[in-house]
C-alpha cells in the first residue's frame, strides 16, 4: 500500500513539474503581450455570489444586463429548473457541459471558479474537474493548512493556480495577508485573491495588504465596507465606504498586475444587486480613466 501511495505521489509531482514548465512559458508569453498601460489588460467582471439569490440562468441574465463578460461562478450556486436546481458541485460532467454552453451563448467567460473542498483529496479533485469543465484557468479557495501540499500538487496536475481568498478574522485562517504568504511559500501554484472588502472587517488596511502581497495577486474581489473592525457589517456599494480605491488601483498598476477584478456584493439589495453593480461599473471606469 505504501509503495502504491509513493508511486502515485511521484506521478503527481512529475505531472506538476511538467505543467509548471508550461505555465512558466505561458506566463512569459503573457508578459510579452501586456499593453503599455497594464490597466488595459485587467479583466473586469463579477463574482456570481453577487446574484446568489437567483438561480444560475437568472444570475447570468443579470450579468448580461450589466454588459459584463467575465464571471466567477461558485460551486454552491443553484443551477435552475432544467438541472433540477442542483448545486453546481452536484452536477455530472454532462450537466457541467450544459452550464458551459449557457455561459458561451451569453458571450461570457468563466476563467475562474470559487470552490469549496472538504478535507479529502477526492473532494478537491472533483471541484477542480468542475472548474476545468467550465473553462477556468484558476480556482479561488481557502485550502486547509493540512492539505497545502496535496492541493498545490493537484493544481499543478490540472495546470491551474489557486487564488487564496480571505474571509475575516474568526471565520477564515486567511484573514491576515501574512497567513496567505505562509501558504504561498514553497507552493508554486498558490497565489492570492485580494478581497478588498473583507480585510477591513479584521482591521486590515486593504492598501497595505495589497502592497504586502505584491507579485502574488492573481485576482481581486472588488467590494467596499462602511467601517473598520466590525465583522457584522454587510458591504456597501464600491466607492461609498472606507476602502481607498484610487490608491489601490494605482498600486495594482505599479505592481503590473494584469489579472481579473471581480466586483462582488454580499449584501442583498431588493429586488436585486443589479443597480449597485451598474453603479460600481461606472465608478470603476471613472477610476481607470484617471490612470490612463
């Protein structure tokens, strides 16, 4: 049994090494293709949690109304009547293919997926399969400390990165940027998803956190909060709270960040979050105009 486990891990390591070389080559190609103004390469979209009170097709309709291309689905989203309202993580490969086709029909791209795995490698593998099936290039997740090595190896095998997400203190082990850096160390397939609205709940200045994670940020969750040090608060529309977005956008530009920026709402506005999404799009475009 031990021999078989050893051989399996050796196989994973070999695949990861090969994929790492490929990713490095791809990254070099991407760097060469980067625009003179890196903000032109930012992929602006929406995390589908923003519309979590709607099923998947209805959520896509909201995104379509907002005119956005990039989406970040999550594996716990309900899929609608055609798929018996199952969660995405419960779908068969055929069901995942139907979702992928639906996304494509809307002219959208799911280049990342927020996944929740438990304490087993099989659970994580299943959700990597789902992300890959939807066309994702990376996953957003909060991997357990005990599984860092296994999940890093899996990411290498799948040719995907893991953007570590940060909930607030008391909810997530990744509430502080130092804990994200600890996970990234010696794990080449790990990076960071900078959640700008969650950090203030733990008393963390988002600008300082972004600076600390320089060179490791794969994606950004764009949200705002009304005050520091209050984990009970729901987010507020971007640009109306305490987060210094002009300084953060400037810092991201200086870091030559060229990844995905997903606006996200946790609050549940009525009848939907679409008006605040439109407000955020207008604010984002105005801020980027100042960086040109």
